[in-house]
C-alpha cells in the first residue's frame, strides 16, 4: 500500500488550513461536515471533531480543509493535526464509509479580489454564474430576475451588483470599508452557490426588459459596428473582466465616427476608468479600424 504524506498549506482565510495528501482520499465529489453528528459515517472527521478547536471539515479528492475556532492559532497545532491525519490513512482507514449519509456537495470556491475602483470588490468563482452579463442598480431591479442579487442587496452597505460569467462585482456605499465586510459577503455568496439556489431567473423577455432595452431594440450588427463588437470581445473585455468590470457596446455613429460604450461593474464610477479606458479603446480601435474611428465616448452604466 502506498504511504500517504500530508503537507500543510495556508489559505487566504487564516482560520482555514489545507492538509494536502500525496494519495487520493476519495473518488470524486467532496464532503462537508459542520459537526460530529454529520460525521457519523466518517471516523476521521469524528476524531478531528474531538479536537476542541475544530469548527468545520471539508474533504476533497486530494486534501482536507479544516476551519478552526478562534481559541487557538494554527501555528500551535498544525503539525500535530497533520501527523494525526497522516497516521490515520497509513493505518489503512478510509475517509468515509460507502453508506455515508453526509451531504455530498459541488466543490465551489469563491475568492475576493480588490479592483482599481475602491468602491468595488470582485468575488470570483469556479462556477459559471450566467451566460449574459447583468447589472442591478438597486434591489427593485434585482427582484425581477436575480434572487442572488436580491439577497446580496440585503447587506446594508451594498449599492450595486454586477454578475458576469464567473464573478460578481459589488459596489458599496462609503459607510464601510471593504476590509470590514468582504469576508462576510464572500462566505454568504459561497454558501448561496453551494446550496444550489437560483442565480438568474428564466423570465419571459418582456418581463425583464429594461427601459434602455425598450428604447434600443436588439438588432443584428453588421459592418463597422460588428467589427467593433468583435474587437471589444476579443481584446478589451478579458482585460477589464480581470478587474471585475465590463465594457458593453452601445452604438456607432457612422457620420461622426463616434463609438459609445457602457462601463459596467468595477469600471462604472471608477475615478480613473472613464479616461483610461476611453483612451485605451480609442487607440486600439483606431489602430485596428483605420479612418473609421474619431472618438470613443464612455458612459457609466
């Protein structure tokens, strides 16, 4: 039997420590235990819960993550815990029995990341959240189509919510600093996603159409407009998405050769983004579409 080696890895949450295994622990999926009763079919989890500082246990194919209570610091006990886990596996024991009734959950990670806009925090995920970018300026807008955005708005400091492919950008009011609240919001978003709750509701188009959509019907773009959209999608959007923002094409004035774009997410309202992105987009479009672009007008979403 191959010997198991356990190595210790810190995480961005100082209460959670990962114990990585050199061998496969379970075949697929993951298990989460929040107390010893849930761990009735996992002898290892039971043993770990007897340690007074263990709050939660999360098991995947190649690591065990343990969240501690604040009564100790990991540096004081981490080596002993690693040795206990290593000894458990090298005695030939399994993490869970085949008859386990523990809830098997999708492995979902959520991380918080600062953006160039000090009012906006990006919450990235390994789960696809939406196929279409959506932005909500208030809870009334969110009530129409996004239970997740609606839930986020219940935090009193939340001003706006933008949901894209695999991240959520949240704009806060100035009443708090992000370092005071981002951990609570990140945990909330992760638990919401783990529970499999609805992110975006599937509603008839006419029920969710905004005033802007009514005034500007969606039409098939062609010519220079289509080229502009392709350039934005390929060169601009990936860069701004990394910072929790989005650039949406609005219109192209063929007579004056003026492009209008909408800044969303972290880009919207950012002290520097309007000028920086406007100039950057202008330069790129002028280079790639010679004699077709005179100016780019950036509008905050």
